C-alpha cells in the first residue's frame, strides 16, 4: 500500500465513509509532492477548526478537489480537506471535515 492509499484509507476509516472522488484525486496528485502526513488519532476537524486556521501561512483548504481561497467560497455542507503546515520544518498534515460527522451535535 502506498502512502497516498494509506492516507485515503485513514480518512475513510475516520469518517466511516468514503471521502469524495474529487478530494481523493487531489490527494493522489499532491500527497507525495507536498509530503503530506495524517495522524490516525487526530484527523477530523470541524468548522471552528477551519475558521481558526483559515489565513495561517501554510494552510490549504480543499473542497471538491479544488483549493478554496475565499471564505465565502467554503460550503460547510460539503466535505473538505484542511492541509496545514505548522512550521517551516514540519510536514503538512491533512485533516478531514465531514459535515455528516457533526450534524447531530447539539
């Protein structure tokens, strides 16, 4: 299993569903190039996490396989990937936003 396949599998398992085909394609094209990692114990995020990391240097938000550049373009009803780099020397980490995970939270 390649690193890309493993990352996709971890994200699928974390949300108990398959991530979107467009987001899988984006990962296939970029995991090796950007050296993206995933933490199997901490890879789900919510809209508050996205808002907090939005304008941080080294953050990429992917929705429908495309980078989102403006807050108004983000749709909280659709799955997203947050790709974050916390320092120059650290690798990118990928997090999954899945609206289905948070729709029943009161």
